[in-house]
């Protein structure tokens, strides 16, 4: 395992992040405590140090298990958790991005995780209500109190993330160093705004659902695969048949995997890792064999021709105005006809 700086910070994180939404069986699926421990140990044994959870994962069990697992080596772990969401109830302030929600959630997470600080605290999803000024000031307060070291944001529009960090920079508050988004061969729409924004502002990118909920594991094309995987079942196969683009992407991943003697999951993760912009996939697994297979993606090096094939089959329309910028006439007019003589 190699390490990368997270955004413009000096924080060193492993090139893969372990997602722990599967730690615990409270939601009717997931891993037992023993299975979760095996997955956790395998990740650390491979050199991983970046672990991601959330206050609502398996009703708090994910955080509780991590609190037990980290005993004796907490400082070695770059621990990330999230606030915003809460189970349905009668408290109007139990969820949301606002200060009260943040302060109550961070204290509860600290107790479950049995730690005095959280390395990276994510806003889980934009609530579309709370003023961004309130959010950023509250994050800064937690940093100054030492309860969190860095702030990150997940599932928020690019324009609002840019506004938040610009505001934080102008006011001397802590800004977002990490961005968590859904990104995979199936879901490439972040290339329109979120990824360019992150590159320009120097925000580190982590990708959730890098295997598109199991679509990119290829198990739905294996005889008897439905017996071993929650995703690789009859409904998944019917879903793919109803979406020609997704089926074509999944089949191309399987084809590249067969040619290179790697698993489809490793190919899909390698594609993410070899993007021109640094992306850290968040891998999650219920079983030890799954996480070991995912971890092996760091040894996979896709050939340029393989990347071109995967790029082509998963290509999306960038839309206005990005598609307009690529037109030769526009490029010529915006450079006064001297595009080939201008270094950029």
C-alpha cells in the first residue's frame, strides 16, 4: 500500500479506504463482529490506514465495533466518520447539517468510537436547508476544540462546495480537505463539475460505490453467481438487461478481466486508481475473501488500450457548457486562432 496526501493537507492516507457500512448486522445484512474484525485486520495488514464510517451505519454498530478494533493502535488509524443523517423519529433537530445536529452527533460518535478525536469529519449529505456559513463556522469550532482534525464533505453540489471553501478561506476558517462522491465506470457524471472543482481547489477525492453496488463485480454473468452474492441475483440481471449502457460496461469489464487474469472488481478499481486526477476508492466487503480481492487492485496496471476501451464504453455527455468548449470553432475563437501557440 502506498500513501497520498489528502487534498491540500499534510495528512497521509492509504491509496485505498476501507468503508465499514457492512460492519454489523443491524440492517438485516452485513458482517458479524468476527467477520468485521477479519476484514479490518486484513486491511491493516495490507498497509491500509484510512477507514470510513458514519454515525448511522448499522444503527451505530459500525462505530462501536471500530472503537473496539482500534484499541491499542488508535493513532495509527486515519479515522473518518460522518454526521447529518438520523433514523426517522420525532426530533426535528436530530438530523441535518446545522450546528446542533453536528455538535450532538460528534459527541455521540466520539463515545461509540472510544476516541478523543476524529481525524476527518464528513458532512454526509446536503440537507438543502442550513446556511453554508453556519456549517463552516461549526466545523471550524470543532477543529479549534481538537475534537476533529479535518473537515470533509460528501454528496453536495460542486457550486456549494466551492462557495463553502471560498468563504472559509476568506474568513480564516477550516475548509474542506476531502470530497466524497459516487464515482465509478457506471457513474461518471462527477466529471462534469465535481471533479474539476476538486482539482482546482485542491480537495482530495474519495469514491463511494466504486463497484456500482456490485454491478462491476461481474458475478451476475457467472453460472450460480446469484447463490453467493446479494447483488448478483435475478433482479440484478433483469436490471442490466433493461439498461443497455450499464450491461455493456459490465461486460467490457469482465472481458478485460479475463484477458488480464484479474477479477472484474480489480479491473474496475484499477480504472479508478489510474484516472489522471487522483481518486481514492472506498472498498467495502462483508467477507474476508472480498476485501482481499479488492486489496489486490493495487498490483493491477491497466494498459493504455484497456483504459481506452473502458473509457469508450462508459463515456458520458458532459453537457453544456463543457461540450461546447471542446468544439474546434470555439477553441479557435477563444484563442484568436492561436491555440497551437499558447502554452496552457
